């Protein structure tokens, strides 16, 4: 009896091959990363517009990751999406979509310089949210520390 042919790999709507696996631990990680942002926007009374911006930016970023992965797999002379554009999408609130895309498509996970910039963007978003929740005490501490260096 001949062996059964294997099923083709799953593909996203953009045609990118879905190679990663999503897990509860990734869901928990993403939820914990988003928690300070959600809390800060609720406290400021701007949760709905800010979370809509994050959702739209994340969707766009996820699609960009899928398309870039598709182009990377295609190879040849196919032009890729520049890393700068991916980082700008992350910076404008799309980092949760990038988190999902990195895991789902196993894309942009090897290059250390890319990962470093990505996590700095995530850290910047979290810093602002946490500092707001702490009534800007971190900002004041950093500002006063830097001023003390020059006095």
C-alpha cells in the first residue's frame, strides 16, 4: 500500500504558510503585555479609541508579516517589505500583531538586531503605560536623575 500523501501546509488569507503553533502560554504572555496598556487607557478614559487603534495597527502589521513571509518563501527577485516599515507599524501600535505574526508564521525570529528593536518598541509602549499608571513617577525619576548628573 502506497504511503498517504501529506496534507499541504496551512496557509493564511494572504497565502503565507502558517508554520508556528499558538499556545495558551503565548496567549497569556500577550495578555500580560497588553494589560498595562488596557489599564492605562481605561484609567485615562480613552480605552475605546486607543484599543481600536491598537487592533487596526495590529491587523495591518500581522498582514504585513504574512506578506513578507510569503515573499521570503517565494525567493528570487521578489522585493521584501523593508524592516523599517515593519518596525514603524509596530511602533504605531502594531506590536501585538507582530507578536502574533512572529509566532504564527515563524517570521523575524532569528535576526537578533530585528528582535532587539522589536522588544525595545514593546518596552517603550509598556513604559509609557506603566508610567501613566504610576502618575508619571518614572518620568520624574529619570528626569531628576539625568539633571543631577549636570549639577
